[in-house]
């Protein structure tokens, strides 16, 4: 059983962390890898933005996915070097436009909607989460925290101060 209030609080916190973790990065830095086997900051930021569209779907709003082919998840895309990505400022601006719309729709969503079954849910069938809207939302919250943490580690690799929580 999920509490919408709890899921929403996590969502809002992760949105704040997204802004905080990117603070102080230049566009050039976000394209650099500190290790050839690691994603760069820009890919991770774009991938986090891409997940915002899944939150929009949960909230019942239709939005056009921007840069989906660049930042898709589940092995559908990967960070590429020397590629004409959008700037980090464009990614952040798109996030800033999308966030209040999605947050408002999530706030208006009835608590009972969390129990709705999603037969094609990507998180079902692994023995951990069920195929409900609430379970998908919980997974997406964890997904956001995971990738924000990756950028947090990259911050230290770029000799930047740790991310601020608040």
C-alpha cells in the first residue's frame, strides 16, 4: 500500500535534487566522462528528464517526449561522445517547464488511483513490485534517486562541492 503524500514528497524532493546536483556544471563539463565506461552528466540529466514523461503518464497528462531517442532507458540509448546533444541549459529549461505541470497533476490524482493495475507495467513480474500505478511511481522515485546519486559522484570527480540537499 502506497501513500500518495509520501510518493509525492519523494517526487518533489528528487526534483529539487535534480536542480541542486547540476548546479555549477558548465555545458562542456556535462559532456565529459571521468571514465570511459561511465555515462556523462548530460546523458544522466537527459535520462532523468526522460523519466519525467513517465511521471506525466502516471498523472494522466499527455506530453510530447523531447529527445526520447537520446535519453531513453532500459538499454535503448547510451551516452555518446562528440554528439550534438542539447545544451544542459536546454535540458534544465525543459525540466523547469515540465515539473510544475506534472506536480500539479500528481497532486490532483486521487489516492485510489495508486491501486489501478497496469498490465504492461515494466516493473511487474520480478517478484518485488506489483503492476500498480503506486508501484510504478515508487520505482520511478527510486530511479530518480539512483541517477541523481550517480551525478553526485561525478560532481566529486569534477572536484565540485557535494550536492546540497535543500
